[in-house]
C-alpha cells in the first residue's frame, strides 16, 4: 500500500481544475466563482485536506464553509482562512457570487520565508471563528496586491519567480496587518484566559486530529487527558453540545471522504489506513454515518 499523506497536493488540484491560474504547483488564484468549478464540479464540494493555506474573499453573495467540523456562514466582504492540513468543505447556494481566492502551498511558503507560526496566530487566536468581515478600504488593499500577482503570473523574465515570491509575501503581510488590527487580544499584554472546559475541549480536538486514524474509542482520549470516560464525556457534551463519540466519528468520516474522493487508494486500503479490521466493517461504519456505501461515494 502507498505511503500516504491525506493532504491533497496542488498538483492534484491542477489536474482536476486545469483552467485555474497559478504558478507551477506552488500557488493557485482565481477572482471569479467560475474559476473554482470544472464541468459543474465545485472544488470544495467534497471535504479535502489541502497541503497549503487557503484564503477566500467573498466580494458578493454568500455561502457556508466547514473547517475541521465547524460550520461558518460567509457573506459579502467576509474573508476566511484555512490553515495547512485543515479539513475544509464549502457550500455555494444558487445565485450571483463573486469571490477572490488564493491557495499557497506549504513548500512555497517556506521558499518565501513566511513563518506559519508568525502569520497564523492572527486568526488562530479566534479559531472559533476564522471568518473576518473587511472594510471596503481593506478589500481594496488586498485586491491591489492580488491583481499584481495575477498579472505577474503571465509575465516572463529572469527574476519572474523572485517577483512572484515577493508579491505573494506582500499580500500575506498586508493580510496579517489587517487581521492583527482585528484581534485586540493579540495586542494586549494580558493573555486571554481560557476556561477549563474550553482548554479540555481544545486539547481533545488536537488529540482527535492526531489519533483519529488509529483510535475511535472515547476512553482512549479520556485517558490521554487523565480523566474518567464518564467525566470526560459529560464535559465535552456540555461544552460543545455534541458527544465525544460524535466528534470522533465525524472526523473519521471526513477523513474517509477525503481519501475516497482524492487519493488513489482502494476502499480496502482506506479501511486499513483508518484502522478498520476489514473493508466490510468499514463499509458498514461509513454507510451508518452517511447513508451511502464507500463505493457509491467514491464513484459519485
């Protein structure tokens, strides 16, 4: 079986959406809703884990985005950011829409010396809501950078690559400036005080992201947090409104959908990767949670 990182590469995306503008397999951009469709297929219709950062600005219209199981409404003048390896899925209802999107691979971010540890805290500090409303002035600043990037993609010259790297870097730092101004807690000398239940829940989700391909038992996660299963389960349900078991199952199903849709793995290999004893057990689990079989989902 192939060694797999379930994150989708930019090469995979370019194969499915060859009309997208971009530079090699380093970054992709579009400033039209049509740019993220291919023969009626919406790029984020199915859950995927992208090996890079995704930034989408909604210039008109509205829709929904789901990041790591949490759903957010996105409306006109909103921007959302998805970090590398986050699970993302979006819904765009019928109607007029205008978006501006840029996807930047982690390898390209390293080349332009953008530290994710430096940039992402501006939105990670409000991880509960990675959607921000922008003013017309802020949108104009980002749009200017965006248009320079888009134009340079089609240029040639000795320093073409270096120019693109610097333009993308400028865009990200402009965005960082905007987000910094919108997150006053980052500017405060006193750190945000998290409640105990909030800390526990965030630690649980981190563990689920790390171990969901191996462990689906609630008691495993409870023991990792040094709690009894009963107490752990009651805290998670009280804080989030959803049981710990449901959080785990939902994350496993999203991972399974990503693998079935975008990887080259067979259903049996996906079952093995997600630590199911056999394909039959995996099939029953998948159908119980989705209403369709893995083969039906894979061929949809």
